């Protein structure tokens, strides 16, 4: 089957039975979302919300109540921002939940979601699940809630400027960080190969393996140096041949 959004495969197409109430392109729940969702944090979610508000104001024509998104879309986006899991990016509220929390009709929620997607603030995967029947041939499938993902379109990000960027550090803190970075580089440069992995590598097992390899390289280098000195001493001890 052809891959879908985010590399997911196995979408339901026109070949399904008509009795299965599933939208075209739906993915089997639990098969794609983990790779499609992205980790985020509070700062990034704030950027998306603020950019959407500024995008709405910037695109609103004189005399009109709404801009390109609409006030309901901003309500939906704010609710989604409060629901998203920062750690996994998981976001999968149902239409019914959005309607209940926002006190909006299904059509209003649908139009808001479509506007957010059209302008690049939101994307989603349609999903379905299998339903085993007690009677009748084979399993059927049914539609379940979408998997949503927030995003920040570049044209909206430009409206933020440096508003949410981190303030510059005081000069003494900058100097302290530079001094520490210099000391750390010199410290690493002075470490033998057997100890450097313990500083550079977070995986303890890999660090030990690299340390053992470093010790082997160091031992080989010492052996080569010793043999070189022996050969040099032997040459110096030889009596010059008489002519």
C-alpha cells in the first residue's frame, strides 16, 4: 500500500465495503501516531498560539469581524494547545469533546479545523478501528477521533519577530560560560583515549566499550614507541664499518 502522511501506510480507500462507515485515507488506530506526533514544550505551544492571533489580526480586512482563521478557530486552537501532551505530542480529542467544551456546533468546529489546517497551524490523521461482529462475516471498521498535530507556519512565525526569544545574558555570565567552555575543551584534550568516552558518551555501556578500545590503542602506541627507541638505540650502538 502507498505510504500516507508521516510515512504511515495502510489507509482505507475506495475498495472497502460500503457498509463500513470510514472516511477515505483513514489509518488504523495505533499504527502511525507515535511516529507522526512530535514532542513539544510550553514555549513552542505559546508561539503557535500567539502567531495565530497575530496572523488573524494581520489578515483581517477593515470592517470585517473575522480574519483568515476566525474567532472560533482561535478558540479551537487554544483548547488543543491545552490538551496536547508536551512529552509525546499526543493530541486526539473527538469532535464531541470539542463541541462540548467550546459550546459550538459541529459545523462551526469543522470549519474552524479546516481553516487552521488550510493556513498551516494544524494537521491531522483520520483514523479507524476494527469492530468484531458477533454475527455476520468478518470484522468491520468504524471511524474514531483524528490524531492532531500543531504547527507554526513560516509566514505566521515572521509576525512574532523576537518577541518570545530569550533575552541576552549579562556580560559576566557570557564570559563565565566562555571560560568554562575553554576549560572543558582543554580538559578533554588532556584526557587519554581510555577516559575521553566517559566524558563524551552518555551511554555507559558504549562508553566502557570505547574506553577499552582507547586503552588498546594507547597500549599499541606505547609498544610502537618502545620498539622505535630500541631500534634507535641499536643503530647508535653499532660500530661504524672501516673503509
